[in-house]
């Protein structure tokens, strides 16, 4: 496709475009500036219009520039396979949002035509990176979550390797007497079926099971992961395509709950210990061995508490209700549940009701004042109750409903410490080398410490050995709409490692993760990207001859797609890549490019803009907008016929993180008076679909601002704005304020006309 | 894939009933794994009820953000086909080999020709209640459902349209996109499996007689509050009282309004605690001097949502009162008196407020709408459970928050494709 481009420009004159603009002048621009022929039609997306284009394609046109409506509509109508199609948004971004028959509106349209043609000229068809991949899913963790993932993936036709640390499969659920109800009428606890699951897994010839096994290391990339499994003193390397981390949880360390009597009194135990005891058929008082007839359950023990676990483990209310029924059933005893809030959402409410109906279970909200030993047993003192007064209850046994801690927590904390030390070291002079050694040594410590393997994945990625910790040790997604989103492509977390959850929820989560794992395999086998740019066949190419080993790309890639050699030269792993272009934005040498999206393309678009020397014709501004949130926001503002300043030209980018600062230089050297970047929110509640894209853009622009000042240009000529997609009503004001500030306070770019 | 009324025998691997966030997520996840999927949606647009929310808890982020990504994935994926204005009227066959009959109601607008230019709506002389804004304002009889309508096409509400008597839209449409004689069509789709993602409707608050909805204009529901706060809502995002347009400075939220109640919805809708806290932040953001009371039975903020509860609690102007509201009485000047028992102190309280928001629950569509699928398994409340070949997702399955919905939709997608003939 890099041979002769046969470009044709099609201008639709429908939807007011023909009425608001001088179409002939637009055709002139295409012809005179680029030698590109153009055709017009009053209803380009109609049958006749599309036929017109199709006929031209049959006659040899191989690059089609369609100046009409937004690329977000008529995506199917203007879908011509094997032809480069570039959409110029004359409707939403010009005619619907600016004054008709106005010279500035006309100039705006002309610039968009110019940019569209330049983009089409520079665009090449992506050639996907395809390698023969493994379609085996690796599941780490053989508890109920891992077992479910393995079974469900196998039922969809895929091979699975299941690695379990303990000698037996089944995890926690093997030690549970019953499970909380998960089916209507939600009134009775149910029998665990984990043994059945284990049997199914063991009999399934698509699933290979390793027990007493851990992952020593994983290297490679999605589709081509090499996992070294260490078990029974030997090692085996397997090739897998995608990975599910289902290693689960541990109970919160109750020795930290001395105030509730744990550790002090043998008759204060945790909910986990209680469950283990009853599943062996006993319900006794530890200190005497006699049957426990009165049991107190203390909810939120060491949870919802900034001193311990700040979060709620979501299932302990249900578990204590279930355990209260054991007390009734096994010993005809009495149960007392002291809670802060009774959390039985959805149909679980029916279970709460059923337990409330039982006269042998007493429930009240309350704060625990104290737990102490008496002659008769244990005394629990409760205040702030629903009874309006403090109460004291004497019981045989106290059960603390402690919370779930993800098994990533310890290692996440260690890695965070190492990161901090590295950053502190970087402030010194011998920074980089020491620090890298520091981090490497932690990685080693973590993965090769004698015979003990501490980590879960032990990835040999430059960006770290484990899934990043979102919060509290949970490697969860920060996106409400995309809970399986992962910062390490084709590696998914499922079950309580991801979020505190019960068994029914874990099984569902395991199934969802299995879908993502097999879906990743299918996409990668085609050389296509996974979420969010699903199906994208382009990938970044590196012209390494000019690499200066600055390591910005390897450091800034949000997904750890780039490893490094000893010198610091990036080693790309295309299957890990999400095609966001953050690396492209980071590179000061501009050696990274996509076939259909690159620095030269956007730079050329910038340089194609007509910058008037006469101030009467207005100043010129660029708005680089992120495709995901900001571009649709502009479309919606236009749909509502909101107008914004005609001196700004919008250039969509995949992510603000892909913005390369050279474009600022390109703009300013051409006399453009200001550059604004509009994209997704960053910070704790980040919205940026590529994790850190907009944050990085903001940081880079701050550096640019410093450079500007040294050139005697004002820093405010470059701005980064966070715009939530639904706040499109703010667009006119944002643009206006940006432009007015520069016009009133600084005036035109002093380099204009040079 | 563009929506079009297809011809010929259609077949796919998975047929998803419902095009809200659950249905779309299930459909996309399955199609991206390589399978052919159909989505059948009743409304004229995809996105369902989350499109009618202002923000999601706990990040307070806009639903349009996630929806746009879903729509973008639909645009670029030829393996997913959707039909709006459509309902399933018959299902024959068995799991692995379903034959589904779909009725496509006439939009009266040809989606192959409509450019969404809006000239028709400008000239239309008839108005209708805007169901997108829960009846709080009006649109014309021919209308675009909302700013992020997907597909971006107009639709005519046939219950109010004067049809041939008027036909002004027809004469003004430059693209000949309006066909007032459009007829209902019926098509057949073969599918290996079915995913039910029919979602929910808000519980009818007029049934809560003691709480004043329908009687007192300043008693609104949580779904209405979302519209008031949205810039494409009836008041362009300014939260004001229905009776007089006044800015409400003291607002009470009544939790479990008609939920956890044998006389109404016995179950808990799982999200209303968090939703009310979220809406309290809307008020506090718009009116920094405002005060908000939340009357609750239990605050259900499971997992890491507890952090959101902790954050909201830090605002001194948001007061949590544990006590079920017994009655709402009329006060003066449109105000309301909230009568509740503070269960911790035992006192009966009377709190005068300027507006009341009832946190009403979610009722599954299938509790009163029938899908002609005999194997479907519903519980007493109308929530659907999995049977071989027929899987439920989203609130059709259980009341839940968006993250859980997408999770179980992804799980349903895998179950659905396990049935597919490769």
C-alpha cells in the first residue's frame, strides 16, 4: 500500500454542510494544495452516495477521504474494506457548532480538509504481528475459583494447566461444613460441591493438574508465555497463552484483635476456625471440650476499621447467619449476633429473614465494649444497641467474623517498599544503577529465595513480577464498567484475590475470567489487541538504530509491554501491547510508530494548517482530544448545537498519553498560538482507559511549559484539561477561556511568520 | 455493525435478550471471543437504564464513558448484530438449537436514511412525555432518545403521532427517511444459546401510600433524582424542587422505600444505599450549604465500597439516621415532614425537609413481562436463573451494581458460547 495513493475526496453537502460552507472553495483547497480530486453529493450516506464511492473504488481509487459527519456515525455505511478511509468531521465539528456562511467557519472547514488529506496520505494499512500461539490457559490456584475457571475454560474447548500450592485441591471450601445459600428460596445453607468439582477436574483430560506446585517464573508474552512450574523438588516449563490468577485469600491476622480477646482467651476464635471445627463434626468450647451452647458472633472484627482492614469483606454477615444455624442445629444452642450493619443484599435478604424467624438467634446492632472471661464462660459487653441500652451477654464461645486479605497483599507491600527505596535512591547521584539492582534484588528475593517461592506470577517483566495492586493488595480493575480490565494483558484475576467475595460470587467471577482468558487467546492469535482497542491490528514499531536508551518508553508503558536489555534498549512484546501509543508519546527521539498512527502523521497534519499572518483572520489554536471521552463530548456538544470558538482545530489522538511533545514544537514553529490537550481524568479515581495516559500527558506538558519559558514563550500557551464525557456543556467555555487568556494576556505567538 | 432489518435465515451462536449494559457486555464479550451474537432490544436505543444515570458510585464517573467504549466496540465488530424496537415473541427448539421469533416494531424512521439532522423534530407539532426523563419533561412525537443514542436515529412515538393527518416531518425530511406506513416485521433467528438480560424497572412508588409519592410533588424517586442532576435532564442538571423550582437546601433520603418489605418488594435491591450516598454528593456539590438526611435500616456498602461510605460520612452535612421512615406528611410551602423512629435512641422524630427522595427498589422486568420461553426458571420475585442453554445476566438475574452486572454478563457469555457449535 505504500505505492501510489489514488486519493479521492468526497464532500457531503447534506445536513447543512452545503448551506453553511462554500463547497467549491473546499474543492479548490484539495486540488491546489494537494492535487486531490473531489466529488460532492447531497446525501452521501444514502444508497446513491455510497454507490458513487464504490464505483470509484472499483475504478482504482484506493484512498477515500470522506468529509461529512462524525466517524462515530455511519461507521458501517462508509466501511470499505481494503481501502484507506479517512473521515473528516465537517458536520459536528464545523457546521453544527459554528456560524453558517462565516469566513472563520470556512477557514476551519478548509483546515480540516487539509488535515484529512494529509492523514490519509500518511496512513498505511496495519500488518498484524502474528505468531503461532499456545491456546492453553494457565490457572494459578486450585480452590473453588481456580477449579471453576479450569472447568469452564475446558468446557469452552480449551486446554488448561492448573497449578495448586497445597498437596490437595479445594482450598478453603474443603474445610467448610456448608455454604451460604445461592439459589431460591435462599433459606437454607447448601452442601458444598467442591469435591464434585475436584473429581471433574481430575477426570478431565483437557486439564493438567500440578499440586504442591508453584510458579517459579513466567516470561514471554500473551500467547507465548513460558511458565516454569516448581513442584516436588523438580521443575517443568510449560507454554501457555493466557493466565488466571485465583490464589485467593487468608483470614486477617486475629492476633491483632487482642481488644476482642483473641490470643488472650482460648474461647475466642475466628469464623474460619469455627467453620473448620464444625466441619469436623464438633461444636465445642476449646478450653473445656464441652459442647458450646451459647455462641456470640462479633461482626466486622478488625474490618471497616482504619486500624485494621478499612474495607468490608462482604460475605461475613451471611457466614455468621449460616454459622448461627449450625449452633441451633448441632447443639440446640443459642446464637447472638452483634453487627454494625447487617449486609445481606439482594435475595440474601430472604436468608436473613429466615434466621431472624428462629427464636434461638438473637441479633442486634451494637458496638463491642469488651470481651472478658467469667467463671461461667465469656462475657461480651455491647453498647449502642437497638435496645436503647447497654447489654451484657454470657456465652461459651466467642466467634470473631474476621475479614479476607488477598494473597497478593504481602508481596505487594514488599514491592511497594522496594519502589519507594528506589525513588529515594533516584534522588541521589548514583541513582539508576543502585536502584535497579535494588528492585532486581527484591524480585530475586521474592522469586528465588532458596526453596521458597514467595510471589504468585513471578513475571520476568521489567515493570515488576506481579499484577499491580489497586488498593489494599487487591489487583482489581479501577473501572466499574470493565471489572476484568487488567494492567497485564491476558493475565486476569478472579475470586477473592480480586475483591472480597463469597463462594457463589467466586464461581461466577471465575467463569467471567475464563471467558476473558479464552477471548484473549482468540484475539492474540489474529494479532489483534484486547480491551479497549479490541481488534486493533496495528502495533508499535521501534526504529532502534536511533534509540538513546533513555528508558522513558519502558518505564511509562502502563501495561509493562516493553522489557529492556542490559543497555536499556527496549524489547517490545507486541502481544502485551494495548496500542495506546503512550510509548510513542514518551519517545524524545520519535522512533516509535504505528503504521496508521505516528508522530510524522500528526506532525504533518499540524503543519498543514493555514496560519494567517493577519490577526484579523484570527489566531490559531490546536485541541488534541482523546478519542474515548473528549471526542464524543465534542460531538454531543455539537448535536446540541453548542458553538465553540472557530479559531481552534481539533485533532483526535488515541490517548493523551500518546501525545508527543514534538507536536508542540511543530505547532509553535508554525505560528500556532496555543495548544490544549483535552482528555480523561487522572488521579485516584482515574478514568483514563490506559491507566496513566492523561496523567503522563499532564506531566510532559509541565516539562514543556518549562521549555516554553526558556524560549520566552508563556507556559499558559499549553494546557491540559480533564473533561468527563458527560460534561460536554463545558466545552465552549473551556475553549473560550483558553483562547481569551492567550489573546488578551499574551497576544499572538511571536514566532508567527518566521 | 450497523443495525439493519436483515433478510434470509439468520443464525448465530448466542441470542441476547436485552441491550442494556448487561446484554451489551455479554454480547460483546462473546463476539470478541469469536462467536456470532444477536442483541434484541425493546427500546429504540442500546444502553438501557444506565444511560439514564448521572454518575456511578463510587468513582462518581459518567455512565456515558463506559457506554461509548461499548458502542465503539460494536462499531468495529462484524460479529455482533443488534436490533432495536424488537421483542422476542416465540421460542421453539431446545438448548443448542433454538429458533427465536422476533417482532420488530416500526420506528417509522428508516435507519438507513435518517441522518439525525433534527429538522423533523423542529417542525413536529405534537409533544409527548419524555420517558427518558421519567416523564419530567417532554419531547416531540418524533425524537432522538438522548445525546448518546445508539443508533443515532430518530424514532416516532406512535401513541401520539397524528400520522397522515399531519405528516409535517415527512415533507421537511430531505432524505426521505420517514415512512409513516412502516409495518411491524417478524423475523426468525436460530441460536445455540440464549442470554436473558432484560433488566429492571423502578418499583412503582405510588404503591407506597404512606410515603407521599404521587400526592406531594416534592417527593421524588431516586431514578428521577438522577435525571434532575444530568445536563440532559428536565432542568439541565440543576436539582430543583418539582413544585416551585426552588433549590432544595434540606433533603431527606428514605432508604428501603418499598424494599425489604413483605408488602412490596421483600428483597433488598443491593444498590440503593450507595446510590443515595452518591446522590447526596450531587446535592452537596451543587449546594454547598445544603444538608442531607439519610434514613436507613442497614447501610449496605460491601467490599471496597465501604471506602465510599467512609468518605461520605466525613461530610458533616450528610447525616445518617438509623430508623425506618413511617410516614411523610405535608408541611408548609411545599415542605415535607419525615416521621421516623430513631432506632438507636428510641425517639420518634419529625424532620422538616424541602424535598424527599425515595430510594425505591428494582423490580425485574420478568416479574410482569413474559418471555415466551417455557424452560425459563424464575424465582418468586421474577429473577431468572440459569438452565442449560439459557443464562441470565445483570439485574434480570439478581439486584446488583454495575461492576457485578458486567461480571456476571461475562460469565453468562462463556456459558453461552460453551453451547456453540464450532
